C-alpha cells in the first residue's frame, strides 16, 4: 500500500526537476527590433536569451534546459526562420 503512495511522489519529483546543461553561443540576431541570442548544447539542445539593451549582455555560455534531439538536424537558419514567423 505504501508503494502506491510513494511511487507517484517519486515520479513527480523527477519530472519537476529538469536537467540542465551548458550551452554555447551560436548566433546573435535581431528580429523586428527584438535582440535574440541563440545557444546550442549537447544532443541538439537549443536555448535562447533575450538581452535588454545590447548584445554584450549575451554570455558566451548559458545554462539551458536539456532537451536531447528536440528536432533532428536543426540548423541555426531554421531557428531564425521560426523566430521570424513567431514575431509576425
């Protein structure tokens, strides 16, 4: 009986604490007056940072949420195209 109560709590704890990895700066770009820094990490992990004033606010490394193989073979251009569509 205790196992039925403990197991969901353990699973909820694992799901609520995602794994983070170090991502490295891949590109800085400006899309419709919005500055975006794009980061790449291991196994296709992608992260974003939106600086407030200038691109010098984008660190060379950034802690990203680990999402292995989020999409197969995503290029930086694919990311930029997706962001542009989101701002339209």
